[in-house]
C-alpha cells in the first residue's frame, strides 16, 4: 500500500477528487491511522492504489467531526486499567427542530491491536422514547478490561440510533462519535542487575521485581523450570511460590549460592503466571507492588559476562 492515497470527491465517485492522506510507509499488521487536515466536505470517499500496487485490505474507516442536526459525544478516561472501574459516558443532543423518537444509545470499546471488543455494561437507561429539540440524553457505561486484554490504543465508539417519525416500520438513522483511550501492561517485570561479570568461584545475586499496574489485587505465582544442563551453581530461593498485591515490596526467602567446580551452561528461565485474586478489591489510585526473589548468577570465566535472567510466561 506504500504510495497509495485516500481521496475525497465532489463531482462523482471519480470526479473532482482531492488527496486527503497518502500512505508513506509500509503499514503494520492491524489498524493504522492517517491524519486528514483538509476541512472541505466530500460526498464520495475512496482509496486509490499505487501504480502496480497490490494489497489485501480488510477494512477502511473514515472518521470526521459530526455536523448537521444531531451530535454524539463520548467522554472516557485517557487511560484504561485492567480490572478497573473504567467509566465512559455517551451523550446525544438533538439539534433539529422536531422531536426524535426511540433513541437508543450504545457503546463499543475496541482494541486497534487485535480488534477485540471489550465487554461494556450500561449503568443508566440507554433507550429513550423521545428526545425534544435541544435536549441531551446521556448514558454511563462500565468497560470491563481483563488482565489478558491487548494493550495499546482503544477506540471508544458511541452510537445513537433514532427515528424521525414514530412508528413501526419507519426508517432508523444513526449518528456516531468516538474518542481514544490507551491501555498499558497489567504487569511489568524488571531484573536488577540484568547481567553481571564473575570470576570463577564468585557469586552474585539478582532480583526480579514485578509491578502491578492493574486496579485490583492480583496473584502472581512462579515456578522454576530447570533443565538437565542447568548450572548447578544457579539457585532460586524459593523455587516456587505465590504473592499477592498491591502491597509493599516483599522479599522471598533466599539462601547462599552453591559454588560449582567449573563453569557450565546458563540457567533456564523461570516461568510466572498471574490471575486476579477473587477476594481482591479495586483501588482508586495507582496500585503498585513488588515481589522479589534472589538468585545466584552463573559463574563464568574472568572475561565473560554472566547470562541474562528473563521473566517469561503468560498473564
């Protein structure tokens, strides 16, 4: 698609067309966004492929500010949080000169990373028999974000469907508004130090710190996975266990590292998993906590650098 362009046309599907945006770089897999600075109005919108170009495009969306006789607005947090009380408000204003009937508000929270739609629940009435001229109706929503939700940008899309004339079989119209929110990682892990240089017979310790960015208590469990070729001088204390957060930093039991006679293969990874704690309660502020364990680094030759210990697993 590099070199392709999006156009707006005024004199027909292929007449009076102006370039609105050009694809300058190879798009990434998933959703990509291009800004449009042209404020003109166009009846037709199209995508024009570059010369000798070939591409497979699943979906194209054109999003513009609303105008005319109605207006939908979406107010949401700039950042969503896993397991949090993520509140969004959709509002619809009737700017026409006549009542609108059977007005229904809805909300969709969609990840631009994997196109997954998060579960939403209305906290107020979302259907209104009639909306008078100049009247605004609103609905509050709660967006559920699990621990394993895709991170990145989310589109919060509000819709208002209505009838100009009341009655079964009358056509329905729809207006749309949206805003963006972002979702960071629920858990982050940091190893300090990541690498050390050791002379034969020396030892050192390192700590894995896991920070919970979710809005509720979670449980982190770990289990050492040791291969037959693992360095016998590398140890984890404790080799298995569970901690809950948020809470202050908690250090797990440690012990002195064993000293091998000769350097051997690097140590294997240690897997960890996370899940929400059923009895955990959400907190309004940032929830951060640490779990740490100490492990002996692998002895190496004097000029070598010790292996890196990485946290791996699923969350």
